[in-house]
C-alpha cells in the first residue's frame, strides 16, 4: 500500500494545507485561537508543531511519523482483537485496516487516509481511542487503578481532538464501567472510585492546555476556545447546510434508511451462502482424490476473484453497518450477561470488551449514520465498525455455524477466501485511482503528487501560482487565499496576516462574515489570491457570486489583479487562480 500510494495521499488544495500551515506558524510563535481561528481541539496542531520543531518543517516529517502511527494502530488492532476473538480474526482485522482504510483513495479528493488526513484531529483521536480501549481492556482484566487512570488521561486528550471521536469513546468507556460493575452490588464503591480516577486524570490534559492558553488570553476566552468545536455543533447554519446533509444522508432520510436496511439484508444473506458453500466443499473434500477436490474448491474462488478485479469499480457498500453493529451489540451483551450469571469470567470479560468496542464503533458513525461508506469521512469513522464486522464473519459466524454443520476450518477458509477477494478488490480500485496521480506539485520534502493535468488541471495551476508568488511576492510580505488554498501560504512560506485561513461556507457560518471582514479592514493583507473553486457541493456556485459577497466586494474595491494562473474565462471548464495586489 505504501508502494502504490507514495506521495499521493494529500489533496493539493482542499483541507490538508491547513494541516501543514497550522503547525508551521505555531512552531514560529503563533498561538492557536488567538492568532489563528480554529474550531477543533488544540492537540493535533501543537503535536505536529512539536514534530516540526524537532524533525524539521516539511510534509515528510508528518508522513513518516504518521506511518509509525499506522504501525502502532495496526499493533493495537491485533492485540485488542486477539483478546476478543483469536489470532486469525485479529490478523484479518489488521489486514482490513491496512488494505481498505490506512492508505487508500477511492475518489478524486485526497486526504481521506491515515497518512495525510483531512484532519489530524480525527486520526489522532481515533488512534488515542484505540490506546484508551487497550488500556481499558487491561483494567477490566486486572482491575488495577493505574490502567483506569491511563484510560481517563487518554480520554481527556481525545477531548482536545474532535467532538465525534470524544463522544464515541466517552459513551463506550462509561458503558463498559457500568456493565462491568452492574451485577456486583458490593463493587459500587469501586465503580465510583474508578469513575473518579478516570475523570480526574481526564481533566489533566484539558487543564494543562487551558493553563497554557491563559498566558495569552483571558481565562473565559481560553475555556471558550477549547470548547469551540462543541459549540460549532450547535450552529444550525452549518448542520443544515447542503454539504452536511449530503454527507450524513439527512437530505433524503427515508431513502437513506431504506438503503441502510437493504444493505444490511445483503450482509445477512451472506450467511446462507456460506452454509451452502460449506456443505458443497465439505462434500467434495470427502470424495476420493484430494487434488480433484482441492481444484473443485479453489476454482470458484479464483473465478470470483477475477470477476471482482475485472468488473467491480466501486468500494463495497457499508450503509447497513449501523444495523449490523446494533444486532451484534445485542448478541454480545446477551452472551456477556449469560456468562456473568454463570460465573464464566473469561468469556464475560471478552464479550464485555466486544460490547464496549462495538458501542464505540456504533457511536462513531453518528456523523454519517444514514450514509455510511468506507471512503470520505468513513475512512476513520467507519473503520472500527468495519473491523467488528470482519471479526463477525471471520470468527463468530464460523464458530456458530460449526455447531450445526461441523468442519469449522472449511467454514473459516470460505470466509477468509471471500475476505481476500474484498481486500484485493479494494486494493485494485485504489491502485487504479493512484495510477492517475503522477503530477508533482511543490518541491523537495514538500512534494505532493496529484492528478495529471489532462485529468484535473488543479496541480498545474497550483504550480503556476507558486511560481508567480515566488517571483512577485516577497517572503517578508503576506497574502490571503480565498476561499481556500492555505497550501500556497505553506509551500511559499509566506504567512497569512489574518487569524482566518479558510473561507468556505461552514467557516463563514461559524466565525461570521462580518467578523472576518472587520479583521481584514483593520489589518489588510498585502496581497489577495482568489481561487475559482467549485462550490456546488455546498449549494453555491462560487465565492463572491452567491456567498461571501461582502468580502468579495471589499477585495474588488481595494485590490487589483496582476497575474493569473489557469484560464478564468466565464464558462471555461477547469481551475484558475487570480493574484491581486493592494491598490496604492
């Protein structure tokens, strides 16, 4: 996966420029929330700024460290699933993560992977969640308070990342504590002691960042900054926007629910297919002539593998994942309660952790609940649930069917063969997409590969704009890119003088166009760059046409174009960037 995706992970314009720009300016003395407006937690920007401080400011610094984090996450997946299931299912879960989620790209937009994510807040939060779940699993087994304290500290750190990840881990861990002690009346005091220890430890990272921010701003402002993402969720303008309605499936909820149910039925229908295949292969294998039997067993799967690689062009549908997780959660809770009542502590502890992990995966889907997919936001949000589904098919279904039909090895091998077909299919799709991504943008350790100009001209236009910036804009000056394109600031190493670095519709709703405009009127940038970005996914045509008009009018009044990259002609398909300088 590294070989086929090397340097092709980020998008040259959308989102990822912020992931490079923020740690760069923080490393150089900027304070988040005071000098740069941001509505997520501070953990990731400061963490990446530390990496830049010690290992140098470059894209490759983040790439190499994120690859190490992927290795750590794979290890944690294996260890957690080994405890919950067995080594075969744990290895399958690790393979699914690496093949389907960690490196892949299935659309024209980059950033939806763990190497160069659209938001490190999400990936860091998910990785910290797995560490917290591992620590919690150790606590459940040994009831050592230090593991509960570590779980609480990690949960507090997740509070400083992304709200959806924090809510998922809090609900999961709290549910695990309640379930762990619900049948032990004598352990009520211990439960409250555990909760108190976790809460106290969880407050430590939050208090530390609050204290840090109070050196640069009043205490109420510091607290308000740390809960910015939680307040942003209450912003009805953002939640009701076309983009988020499409992403969540709320644009057509009834249709989305029907699709969810249909997809879940598809997965459930795989069980009788597995039973039929088991009966067939078991019958063939009992016949004389092992080679003949082996050939008869392998040929159907080779045919399916060929057909999947040849004809399947889209990632597997995951819309039914919430229904499947809910069904498995009821099963896991039933087995846990049954095992607890019969005194089978080992089985009970396994199914308790399974319940906790399933709750985490289920709650993590809330942002895309009616439109679950493994690409886009799903690369992180659907990943834990997909791993549970993998374990269900590789471990639980063979174990359950073996009671009725025997020969668990045959059942498991059938499921594993199907899993290999799914993985190879997704790798093939990702490889095909990455095959079009060969055009370099930037230079040195900041080089990014993007789509060839004949497919998507954005990379060529970005390079042309960078050349113009290098020729005409001194590094000691400054510029702002509208509505999005802070990657140009980072790659040219020229700062944005404003706290505001992104001007997409959600950002204008959160920070308000009036507030942003006032900041520019007070401290106007030396240069303004306007990218002709398509806004149809938000329900608008372009910045300055049907949204952001007041800011655009201010630009027209105070700036004059001096260079153009791309073709900005009306009706011309393609991308363009216009460079403007301030009027004398």
